[in-house]
C-alpha cells in the first residue's frame, strides 16, 4: 500500500529499532538455545543493540494465542529485530521513493520504566529521521500524545497522527471518568463535549487514527468537518474493510494489505504500485 505502519523502541545504546513491543515478547522470541522465552523478556531500552541481536524473532510460538490469531504467518528463522535505518534503506534499495512511514512512538505513561521519557524518545527519533533524510516521508503517531506535542513543537512540518481507543481492553481517552487521562497530554474529553475529534483538533493534530470499532458515520463526518483525516486501525476482516470504505475513511491500517487492495480494486479505486524488494 502507500504507507508502512511500524512501532519503534530505542536500545540502551540509543539505536532506534522496529518493534511492536517495548520488551521482548515471548510469543515470538527465542534465545540462543533456540527455545522460546518462558516469560516476558526485558525492556528493549535495557539492552544494547548487540545484546538484542542475539534473539531470534523469525517464528511465532505455535502454542501461543498469537499463533492462533495469525495462522498465515510464514516463519523466517534467523530474523532479528531490525534497525529503523535498515527499513529505510530497504525501500531505497527497492527504488520506491514514494512510500511513507507511519512511525509509532511506543511510550506509555503507565509504564515509564519500559522506555525513555517521551521527550527524549521523540528527540532521538526525530534526529534519526533527519539524519537519514526522511522527514518528507514520515508521520509520527502515538497513543501517548505527549510525544505528538513534542513533535509539533520541534518538527511542525512532520504530520502527527493521534491514536485512540475506547474499548474495555484499552482506553486512552477515558470519557466519562472522573480522573483525567494520562495519555492525552492534558487534552480531556470532558472539555470538548466528549468529542475525540475535537480533542485531536484542539491538540493541533492533522490526522485522527481511532480503533475501527469506535467510529461511525457521524464521527467521520464531524472529523472531516474539522479538517482532520481519519485513518482507522487495525482492520483485517473483509466485512470490516468494506464498512470502513463505505464510511469514507481516509486510510486503513491492516495486517492484510492484500485484502484491502482487493477491496479497493473491486471499487475501481486507485492502487499504489507494487514494489518487489529482497533483503
């Protein structure tokens, strides 16, 4: 598709790596003995890059719930957690200078010991992006809006993407709760009539990225009326993809871009060019 969505962590020696989790995930991580970790591993920021490279993340533990959720995953034994610079270089080697990167700062106000502080994390990420000449191809996204406020302060030309979820399993908005949400950098739902889109607009965001199960036609229309783009996550099932397209969202984050591409083609919607590249 048009954009690679990815999450980042920073090692003890300051290297930015691509990882969904801020710690070693036992569902996908094997040690030097070839065995899957028995429990959650250490936070990545406590490991040097050299130490991190000792772990193999090329296969899902077949006994994990994750394996049941992703039965189509193909193992690539010997894979290591990559540096973000390597991912940038991969697209350059493919000759694709149009692809964009939607980079998540994996920071949590509820787990400050797992990562660098949000300001330091953002500063290091931005420095790396500029050093690689990629500022024109990236956006920064986060559930922790402190990193987005920092990005807007230091790099106003880089789009910020405000991630939200209002689900029993995760809620960074906290609408209706007496306590303030620690995730939203001081912008609270009660101060904006319960409208998340208005919170994002007040925060200076350009893009709102809600969990797809949280949106309906009225919310999409409101967001568009405020000048926001709406990019929903993570939409994998065909029926859900079709519903999001019916709602006229501006983008879809998916683990199955092939299914999204098929849905777009069926509607005669423009498709980005396919790019073949080998490591």
